[in-house]
C-alpha cells in the first residue's frame, strides 16, 4: 500500500529563542521512509537540527525534526515526504520566525538559450512586506519575457544569450523598512547548430588567484588566460557580480585574443571583493571567480578621549576601531587611567 500521512504539523509563527519539534507519522506497506526539506533543500546540517525516526509498529513510521534555539533563518516551508516502492505522500507547512528578512543562498544558474529559467528566492523573517528583483541596480523585470511573482520566484521566458546573461538580485523588505539582498549569476549557453562534423570547442579558463598578503597601497595584477576554446572569444570582468566601476581605478588590459588582466596601481579597502572573469564563444560561456583580500591596519573610527565626571554618576567612554581583519579592542585600567589597545594581524595601536 502507498504511504498515508495520518499525523502532520501545522503552520506556526514564533519568536526566536525557544525549541520546536515538527512531527510526521505515516503508514504503508512496506514501511515508508520519511525525509525532510526546508524551502526545497535538505534540512541544514547543524547541531541545532536533529532528525529522529522511529518505527512504532509494522508499517508505521514516525519522524521528528527537533530545532533548538530557534533563529530567524530557520523560518520557511518545511516538507515531510513519506516514500516506499508503491508511492509517495507529502505534507508542507510554513514556519514564520519574527525578525529581519533573510534570503537563502541561491546557486548560480546555467541554461541553454531559448529555454525558460525559473529562479526561486527563498526568504525567511517575519513579517515580510515585499519581495522584488533588481538587475544592475534597476527594478526588474523590464519586459514581457520576464515575470516576478509575489512569492519571490523569477521566471525568464526563452532566455536570450546576451540580453539575459548576468547578475540578478533579490531584495526582501519587512514591514518595518528592513531589507536583505542576495544575488545570483545566470549563465546562458548557446545552442550551437553547425554543419555535420563541425564542432566548436568551448572556452576553458585557467584558475587564477590574487596574492594572499596584500595590504593597502601595494600594487597587484591578476591574469585571466583562456587555455582552450575556439576563437573568437570575448573576455569581460565583474566585481561582486556587477560590472567593474570606473571609479575603482582598475586597469583592464586585453593582451591578446585569449587573455585579459586587471592591474591595481594602489590597492585600497574598496578593492576587496570577488572578481569574475567571463569568457564566451559560439559554444558556451564560462566564468571563474577569485577573491581579493586587502589587509587594512587597525585605525580609530571613534578615538577615545579624556572624560571628567562626578563621582557616583554613569560614564560612557567611546572607543571604536576599523580594519581588516576586524580588530580586537582591549580595555585596561591602571593608575587612575584607562588604556585602549586595538589589534589585528598586521598592527597594534595603543592609546
């Protein structure tokens, strides 16, 4: 007999902090197995999530998801699926957790030109007022081939090779004006139609990386080389999945038909991020991403100063620092004075 669910969980809205148990019970012959998903993905591998299964009698199975210290990002659509070789039964219900919007990571999408692509934007947090999409900082969709649904799903009909390739950003807003943003890269591959026995070799990028110990004011260069693929090949660059801004002062140089470099005459903290080399020919589009770290010595953003107060009153001493890696701020007291020390891997500053 196919599985039958006879005990399920209901939609719920909770505040962060408490523990929660979701339970499904199913029967069938043979005894069904029960699996779980959150927003269409397997339950997160975390010590806070525990799944337990118990066969209570012949043909009956009970499964529980136990969540400790509930967090905002634990909200979403939970589904239990009971399966045996005869059939499947499933149940889905939403868990809302009060808090600011949170968007789950979205994997990059690759599709052949001319086909439809669907990109779900899964959002946690409550209450959520609006989920919308942007492209290059502009509202999206822009034409009738694109459709954005209220639940965050974006659909591109008959994807076009050049027009639809790029970065898309999902933006979720709460009723209190708080927002979350997350981007996804959509790669459109050409559907190549050539005469018989003609083959176009797609491009292949040699992996590259930035020096690991770059600090502010140092020089840097990275080279993207296409080690395979039929010409002509078009090479472009992006930073953090957006087109390179001229304001960054980065020099792009295409040395030949199959290589391109980025030159940084003096790196700064604003250069830190992910740089993507994109190579395209008639067969396909490929990309490779490397992360640039710029180490910034600690510096005061709010420098402490001497303060005089009356005995018995409350004193507030401001002390804030910035840098990369994030500095540690230490407070010390001795001889009637406070001493401040900020430290990261590259420098110590005392006051």
